C-alpha cells in the first residue's frame, strides 16, 4: 500500500465553497464534490432513504457513472442477495454519532475474504469507506453522504474524523438549504404548469412589480390592452405606469392580506398589431405562501387572476343580486352597472335615459352606502359581486 500524502485542508475555504455552491443550481453535486476532494474520495455518493414511504434516491459522482454503478449493484444484488457489510453494521453509528467508517465495524481480514469485497468493492477499486448521516435527525429518513478510497490509499484516521466532526453540521445545514430551494423550485414549476394550462388569465409577479410568469391567456389579454412593455421597461415586462399601480396594490395586499386589492385595466386604444382591445379587465391579486417566494433574498411573489368586464352581461338577471348584496335601490344599481360598461357619468345618464344630475345623485348615494369615494372602487366591488354569483 502506498501512503498518499495528505494535502492541507483549510476548513474556512471548504465551508465557503460549500455554501457558495448552493447558488450554482447544480443540485447537491457540487457540495458533494468539494467534500469528496477533502476526503480524497475517488467515488462518492448521496443516498436518501425514506423508511416511511419506501422511496430512495442516489446521486453518484466520481470514477463511475451513476447508470453503470446501478447496473453493477443490481447484478451483484441478484447473485449475492445484496450483502453490504459496511451498511449493515454501521446503522448504529449513523444514527448515534452521525458517521461511521468501514474499518471500525469490519476487520480487514473479514472484509477481503467476503463476497461483498471480492465481487463488489474490489471491482470498483474501493477498499475504504466512510458514511456521514446528513439527514438532520429524522428517524424515518436517512440521508447518507459516502466517501471511498482505493487500495493504494489508507483508511480514515483521526485527522479525517476531526474534519468530519467539524464539517458534518455544515453538510446537514447545506443539504437542508438545498432541499428548501429544491422544494421552492418544484413549487414554482408546478405553479407555472398550472398557470400554463389554465384557461383563466394568470400572472405571477413579485412585490417590485416584475412579471415572473404569464400564461398564454393572460399574455393575449394584456397584449390587446398595451400593458406589456414595448421597450422601456424590459426588466419588469410591464409598462412603467402599470408597474407603479401594481406595486402600490401589492403593498396594500401585504399590509392587509384580507383586503384582496384589484386593479382595473381599461380597454384603451388598439393593442399590439392594431388588435381590438376588447372590454376592460380586472386583475385580482392574491399573496402566495412562503414556499413560492423563490430563493432567499428574492422579493415575495403574488398571483394575479385576470377577469373581463363583460359589457354583454344580462342586467336584468344581475340587478336583483346587486340591489340585495350592496343594499342599493334599483336606480342606483342600474347606474353602477352602466358605469361598469363605460366609466363615464354623462354616458351613463344618456344610456339610462335619466338626467345628468339624477345620475350624479345616484352615484353620490352609492358612495355613501358603500363607504367609497372613487368610481374605480365601485367598479371593482360590482365586478366581485358578479363573479361570485352562481352560473347556470
């Protein structure tokens, strides 16, 4: 056996690289590579086993590909019933002190004469092994980082044990951070898939008004109303004026999540490509739980639902509901519904066949009854009432 010279290990540099690797988006492979280099491991793995569900996973790095290793392990298991002396005798160490190495539980003589060594370890050029439990103490789960050395190296000594004791808490912490990042990214992918397949217009924005995701239905609706930035506000994806309105509404939402603010998007002029913009939209905002807020340091995310203010709504069918829910008279309800189609009091009076002063009197009483002071607030209230009514 040739005794390999130990390279000096600077724990501070190792920890810096360990945590920095979490930002590279390569899973836990890079932290595992850094630890493998520190332990002179030519083949290292991260094995996760959930005893409650019976599910497990393996990430392997080093001199053998993961597919080749799994094929080799399966062939060995079929012939030798999967005997693994190191794992079988190390569980107490993994769950107790948090680590264990092969020499502590299996003697050299027993190892080299076993089928486990002759038919599995030796063909993989593995002679020494160390396992570190980085699962965080859940008895129902085992997350094992394993490191291996060839026969030309030497076993894991006191210096290695000291490094393991210093490094293990950070491996546990780094793995937990990685898991939370992975869960957040999986949640984002699931949410985006839901958005993409929804017929309803849905957008995902952060608290700074940056557009993070927009499903096809929402994209078509926003393009027709010239809300998406054409050049000046590329970072947010939205026009600067609309982004400011959005930031203000999101601030209200986080100050009082029960307020559920909404933003009216008027039809305006022609949209992109000269398209007819259609009717006005209402963007309803809803806060997302923390797991959807992205990585640490990113702005919280908000989900927005777009609904059209349909001018063809059957006034006769909704009038009783508006009067009952909002406590308005029939005349006041008609004014509210007319303003929904076109937010102009003079036009409203003309359409309803009443004088301008009567229309204004109705509007003033509506404001008093609902405790509001602007047409925009009234239109959002009416829209919510209409969208909450039963559909045939």
